[in-house]
C-alpha cells in the first residue's frame, strides 16, 4: 500500500506536460480520464469486471455545484456489478481503484456512463464533471455465492449515512471521509506531522452514549502527530486541519476508527461509527 502511494506521488510530481490539470497533480489514462489519488486503501487487488462494487460518490460540475451525492442519502451506496469499460467512463474509473482507495476523476460531461448508471439529467452539456469516489468494498464473482446474510460493513455505512442526513451534515464538512464540525476556532498554523501535540477528547456512539472522556479524567493526551498507533486514523486526519485552541466534533466511519475488530477493550463493537469531540490544547 505504501509503495502504491509513493509510486502515485512520484508519477504526479514527474508529469511535465503543459496541461494545467497535470500540473495540478492529476494523472491521465490513455482514454483521457484524469484522476488524482487522495489516499490508498488496504486492498491488494484492483476492481475487475464481474466484481460487485460498493462505493460512495460525489459528483460536481466544474463550478463545484453538487449534482449527485449518495453519501447523504439513506442506504444509497452505489451497488453495481462492474463490466469491462475502456472508454473513459465510470467503469474504467472504478477499475483503477483498490478496495478502500479514495480518488477524484474528471470526465467530459458528454460521457454517458454517469447518466446511465446514476440517472443524472442535470449535468451541463459541456465541460467536465468532478467525480470523487470512495471504494468501500469489492466482492469478486467467486465470493458472491457466499453472501448469505446482511453485510455488517454495508449495514454500518447505511446507519452512518442515515445519521448524516438526519443531522443535516453537509458534504462541505467532509475531509478524507471524516466529517469535521467546528465548535470553537483556534489560532496560528495548522498542526503538522512531526509536531508534539496535546489533545483532550470525548468519544460517543451515534445514539449519544459516552464511551470515553479524557476531560472528566483530566488526562490530556500528548503525542507526536503522524507517529503510528497514537490515535485512531480519523482523529489524526482531523488534527492536520486544526489550529491551537480549536475544538471540533468529528463523525468518523468505522474503518478510520476501530475497524472490523472493534476496540481492544471491547467497549466499541466491530464496524462502529463513532463521534469525537476534540480540543487541540497545544502544538509544539
């Protein structure tokens, strides 16, 4: 996974075309689809024809008007069987991704795959569409016959999206799959990897039940930001967006929280979305 990320970064930085999109960090396929990998997942294989694909999509016009966002619709994860598509469409985009990858693609708006698969009728007739994809799960053809009951991963994603819709949480608050809601502003520059930070936090389930509270125990957490296994990934992502003194409320999906196994204490069950209130006390 790290090798894939470094390779993608190297390719992006080494592009020498005069095309401004390439200079902006986008790579391009032979069929003319521009793409930018935001962060890699843990999957070892790319999506292939015949795979059952579950994904979250955000479709924007070039002027950033939202025309489709299934992250805000209850249970409306994209669910399709991938067919071979080498013509620069959504199928080709999905085939470039591994399970867990997050990326943005630029399609000509006349490409019919967005309309055909998503039923979009409000795309402009000219220009490009920006399509951000979080590929949540791949099930190869051989694995489909073993689907005998509800998938806990997909069920939890539906629960989280229902919560986002009920609370009217906008995709504008979305950073690398973490929803960051401001409580109190901070000052100075954003925290960076390598800096020593001190935070206080409270952890909740979606029903409001408190399961962790450093404020009550007066135990602020000191650690080096970016050092592995200090905090859950969702909090680390948020801290890179925060300034000294800032307080935020975070909605963190299970795969950026305690994952498929749950917390080591057993307090947080497997496949559980969590909410954290975090204060960045100091940055050094």
